[in-house]
C-alpha cells in the first residue's frame, strides 16, 4: 500500500500544475480548474493500482477532460457557496494561454465538447488519435469537432477583440 501511495504522490506532485492549467484552459476559472483537477486525481487514485505508468499521462488527460465535461452536463447546481473563498495569488507563466485574456474569453464561447477537443489538440499537443482515445470517440469526430471549434473560436475571437475575421 505504501508503494502505491508513494508512486501516486510522485505522479500527483509532478503533474498537478499542468493538469490545473489544462482545466483552466477548458473552464476559464481558476477555482473551478482546481476543483476539476482535484476531482481527476481523486478518480485516478481510486484506480491507481490498475493504471500502467507508461499510459498514466494519457489516462490523466482522459479523466480530466471527462471531469470537465461532467461539470457542463450536470451544471454547478449541486454546490452552494457559503462564503467567499480567500484571495489566492497564482503565479502565471507569461508564455501560456491563460495570459491571453481575449483568446481565453473567446475560448469560453466554444461549446464544451469542441473546447475539450481544441484544448487537447492545441494546448496539450495531442494527436488526433490520442484525443479520440481520451474522449472515447472516433478520429472523424475529433476532426469535425476541431473544424467546428476553430470556426466558432475565430468568430468569438473576432467579436471579443473587435477584429472581425472571416471564418475559414
């Protein structure tokens, strides 16, 4: 049991920040992103003894994306906020997508499933096949969702920035 916990603790420590950034790209809210990332790791811990270490990152992408999509399907009505959370200072990497507020705002206009495909493809740099595995769909679905998502993102980005771009 201790070996299992040590292995998971190392995995969690090395991957949590990246998982939180990916969740933030999906949902656009740091508090929700932290919650989605924690939910994904809790889910992974329950199955950690069955996870192959060489595919643990791919499994994390799958669990994280599904946790995000579950919040969109069920909504946030299950929780009632009783107090304001404390202010938390989050250091940001200036080369990452969360520092581009207009792009992030436009990304929030893209439907959740298309947004998940775009984040996995372009933020996490996964192949079409890896995204299909993560989402449990075909490569054709990934390609069509990518195309539709990019079209929606271009329109939303044009509206956010005031630069009207023709959808390609």
